[in-house]
């Protein structure tokens, strides 16, 4: 309870003092008031002048104004309700230094009006717990130095490949099946 009274008293003092400064600019030129040393005496004494306090109050007011501007900007981009949150921006980037994990309890949809690209510097894996469907309204292109269907090791026959006894003799050297 005593901390609250002291804090409230300090706020009242500073507000009265700032009003006094606003009313009488000559008050800023007053002589410094030496403060008693803190417990232990190792902290140097502060010289609290009206000008110093005015500068500190002005700096704090500027910081509060900057923070209010940032909060207003966040409110214009992020909408939070009891049922969810929406981030809506012209451009949005997620940048994780190591790992980015997204989890959905039921369903996840990635939708792009034009193009959707998934890129990995090393391995890209897509895995479905039941079925996986790859569907394109146009062509589906698979490009790689080797394509393996079901981890196959046998060359697949192409149009014009020689097949003998159920084995591909002159099949693909880059597409394998099982």
C-alpha cells in the first residue's frame, strides 16, 4: 500500500511541477537541488533541476507518443477476437532463424490467387497420412536427375523401349519403378 501512495504522490508532484514549468519558463533556470545519496552511498548524487525534469518529461511524452503510434499501426494490421486472429497486410513475411512450425488441429489451407511456390534449400517432403492427390488443370511436370516411383530400381519403358520377358531392356535411365 505504501508503494502505491509513494508512486501516486510522485505522479502528482511531477504533474504539478510540469504545470508550474509551463506557467513560468523562468522556473527552469533555478539552482539544482542536491539529492541525498542512495543507500550505501555508492551511487553518485543526481542534480535535479527543473530543466532536467522538463527534458525527462518531454522525452517520456515522446516515447509514449511513439508507442501509441506503433500500437495503432498494429491494430490496423492485426485483428483479434475470441475465436481467432487475422493478420492482413499488403506484404507479410515470416522469418525464423532456425525453425518455423505451423500446426493446425483440423485443416490447413494455403491459397494463392496467382502462383504458389514451395522451395527448400535441401529436401522437400510432402506426406499424406491417408491419400495424397496432385492435380493440375494443365500439365504436371516432374523434373529431376532421377525419378523413382515407389522407391523403384527398375527402368520404366518409354514409347519405343525394348521389352523382353516382362523386363525393360532399353527403358528410361532416369525414371524407375517397382
